[in-house]
């Protein structure tokens, strides 16, 4: 069809559930557990992009492909879209500022969040969730959705700890260990003086333990580098 001249950004028929969605958007939304189907999907996405499909195409009613890829935990597609010019900072005004990094936080998509942050996603962007009376950041979205794994990814990416806002989230923390009104991990990071200090203290503790117990003859700097590359320093 592309060879016959069909526009790669043709929108779905207005009377269907695919109204306003491009073929690229449809492919990024669709996820399969079948490896061969996923591979075919990936190849189709590359064909569309090579044919000039816009990685940012969306209408008033639909989100761009990058958001769908983040929801689907598909970092390979996220990277292909970013390489093709997808805007990591796009926030939907119709959906209250919803962005790909908010989507990654809401679905605990750590690899996608890492790729988005590296590409310049706005880790402090605000989204107005209809269930919450105030706009929330991706970090707040992760806490509200009950996701623990992605929180350190966002903190390492520069997310600011708004302890008042986090504590005020309604019905939050349902799958997170709590310390008072705030998840315990976040409370520990805050008590340490922020992510960088918490990460450094964690690295120092591990380095000291490894030096004393396992590698007493190695230089401390070398052990510190080993710890940093091997362990998820600051993530627990």
C-alpha cells in the first residue's frame, strides 16, 4: 500500500474505535506475548518510519505513539521512535498534561523511563489526574499507582521529592511498604538529604563491607567502581 502511494499518516476511520489513530500509533498500542508477532510489529513500525510516518502524529483525541510504546514496556520501540524524532517532552493538553514519562511511571516501565529521561523527558512535568485534586509529577504518579521499582529510576533522573504532595495522594501506596503516610524507601531518601546523598551513602556502605570482608588488598577506589557498576546503588 505504501508503494501504491498511501499516506503513512492516514488516520483511522472516524466511525471506528481507531478514530484519529495512525497505523504507527496502532502498532505502538498493540502488544502481543507472541515473539514472532512482536518481531513483525517491530518491522512494520520501521517500515512506516522509513516511509516518512511521523513519530509525533496524533489528533485531538489520541496520544502520540511514544506514549503507547511506554505503556507497553517496549523499550526497543521507544528507542526507535526517539531516534526517528519523537518528542520525549510532549504532554497532551487534552489529557491534563499526560506524557510518555507519566505513562512509564503509571505502568512501572523502568527501561522505557530510563530511555525517555536520557532523551530529555520532563521528569517534573505535571499531569492532572481526574482522581486527584492537584497536578502530579511522574514520581507522584508512580507512588499513586503503587509501583516501587520505577521510583529510584525517576529519582536518579532528577525527580524532586515533594514529600507534602506524596503524603497527600489519595488511596496511594497500596503495594508499597509505608512509613507513616509516605512509602518507607522515599522517606529514607528524604532523610538522607535527597537521592545523590542517599546513593553516595549506599555506595560507601557497600564499598566498606566489600573491602573488609572480600577484597582487603584491593584499592578502595577500585572496589567503589565495582560496586557502582555491579549493584543498583541507591535503588534499595
